[in-house]
C-alpha cells in the first residue's frame, strides 16, 4: 500500500471521528434546543478548524495545521460570545 493511500485512510478516519465527536456533543446538549447564530456559526467554524488541523498534521503541512488551529480557536471564541449573549437573554 502506498504512503498516499495510508494518509488518505488516516485522513478519512480523522474526519469521521471528528464528526462523530461533534454528533455526540450535539446529542448531549439537547437540553437547550435553541442556539443563537453565534453559537451555531462558532461550532461550525470550530469543527472545520479541527478537521483542517488534523489534516495538516496527517499531511505534515504546518501551514494548514496552523490555519486549522486558528480557525478552531476563532470558532471557540465566536461560540463563547454566543453563550454570553444567550446567558444575557435568559436573565431578562
């Protein structure tokens, strides 16, 4: 088996496992059925960043890995802002 085939298999496994993790977290958070726009967009960016980060690690591409890490952290910040907005709205 060629190295590129192995990297493709590992990349596919990483993407599937990442999506499964986010699916499990989504099921655990069913207590609060509604998310605001910042929470949704932040979660999506965080997931995309994590996939890009893992892909960069697998392909040994430092720029992609760094870009993914930044995108993941920006998503976390945006989700945090959404959480704060949600808390403020609950207190009203």
